[in-house]
């Protein structure tokens, strides 16, 4: 098959990692795969050299200087030259693919990467284009069954559920030693409001009263960095909570810690949680509407707590701290097996392959 993936960039995001992994695996499985990226960035996710990778611009600054009409023409020219049988538009690239592919003989696939409620409740021109894109696409790729159920009826009928692939590195280098102490917490994600880091700060403050040696390291970057740093200081937690910046190898950082926490109010399918589970960390996650419940079976391979409930989070942290090493290891190993058996990159690539075959085969 001749396939194309369209993305705004390849840096520091869950959707970008999925694109890099799936396009690479499909190319390695013998398909002709094209990847068109709007702007090159630093610390990009790697892509197989078997993928035909093209950048519209060599930097974000260069991209922003290109007029909207020229961007449209560039993308359309790419589609005309590569002649994909099917193309997938991720995130902001979706409506661009919708406009640039009008009249071209290509099957168009939209990809939902968040709770559909947050996508289809937006206002303005971009929201209107987004809705048009999803309505006119030939198929919709959802990450979870919950996402599919929340789609509008006309989209639900043409949606297919394909989970995110978990990091092969995380699966292959899983944790093998679990310490007697369990005081090192870790998080990874963008520093944005939807992640609700202040709720975790409150929980850590409560746990700190009983276990003053507790620490939390947060890997990621974002617009709230200064605000969160100020809040940490204001709560007197500067010696306990650290903002560590973006890491090129979070799996290796996960192995050095004892507990992973996801505190989001809203998710699509959280890659960082999947990676932590693959490493074999006991994980605590908010049970937001889509994502975590597809991965964690409460009290078996991790813990689920209500969104925004710092008290419940503190209780679960203390429960893990007070578990025996063997109990924590059992939970971590179950988490690892969950990822290994259902979310490996080859397993997910085969799902995409079957999906593409079905879409291309339609008249």
C-alpha cells in the first residue's frame, strides 16, 4: 500500500510519537510510507529511514513566514506527487489535509486524539473546519472504545478503535529490581492546565507529613512551568518536588523511581502512563473519561482515583508506600504484561495495516 501521514511536527507529544512509530513499522513491513511534517524541530521522535520524510519548513519560524495559501499549495503538491492511496491527518494537520486533498483520489482518515467532547465543543473557524474534516473523512481512527462511544452518531458509524503503541524500549528494558522503600514518585507530561499538577502537589504535601522523605520528579515542558515552580515554592515543597524538563528517555527515568502518577482531568490515551506500565511501575491515575480505564484494572495492575481528588491520591500513594516489595512487584509485573500483550508496536501496526486495507478496498 502507498500511505501518507501528515503532522504539524515530530516533537514532544503523544500524537507525534504515535506517528513516528506507526509510520516506521508500516514502512518496515514493506509498505510505501510518506510522512509530511509542517516544521522541523529539536529533539524529534525518530523515524525509520524506510519512511519518505518531507518537511515543509526547516523550523517553526520559517513555517510561520509561509502564507496560508502557500501552505495549502505545498501540501496539495505533496499529495499529487506522492499519490497515496490513503492519508491520515493528525491534530492540526487534519483540517489542512481536508482542504488540500479536495478532488484528489485519496482515502482520507481523521484521527481523534482527545476526548471528543473537548474537540467538538470548540467555537470559531478552526473548530468549523475540524468538524467539516471529520464529517468528510472516509474513516475515523479512535484510540479507545470510550472515545468512539462519545463521537457524534455519523462519525461513530465509520470509526475504528486502534490504541496507541507503547514504547518498545520501555517493554524491552522493564524494571527488574524493586526496592524495600517506595518514596520516589515520577510524572511525565506537558506542563499545561489539563494535567492538574496542583492536585498532585496537594497530595504530596499530605503524604510528606507522614513520610518526609517522599520526592516527586516531573519530566516535561510547557507554558505553566514558571507558575508551577512558584506554587511548589509557595507550598514549601522545593526540596520534595522538582520540575526536570523534557527527557529524551523517560523509560530510563521511570526505572529509577517507585511510583508513576497521572493526574489529568482529560486525556485521549496517555502515552506516558502506558510507558510507565510497560516499565513495570505501580501506577496511580485519575479515572478521566477516556484513556486510563482502558489500561488500568483498579487494584490489579494499578490504581484509579477520581479526577481532582488529592485526598484519594494521597491515600493511594501511602498504600503503595506501605505495601511489601513483593506486592508492588506483582502489581508492576501485571502492568508490564498488560502492555506487552496488547499494545506492542507490531501489534498496533498490524491493526493500522488491516484498517488501511479495509479503507482502501472500499469503493
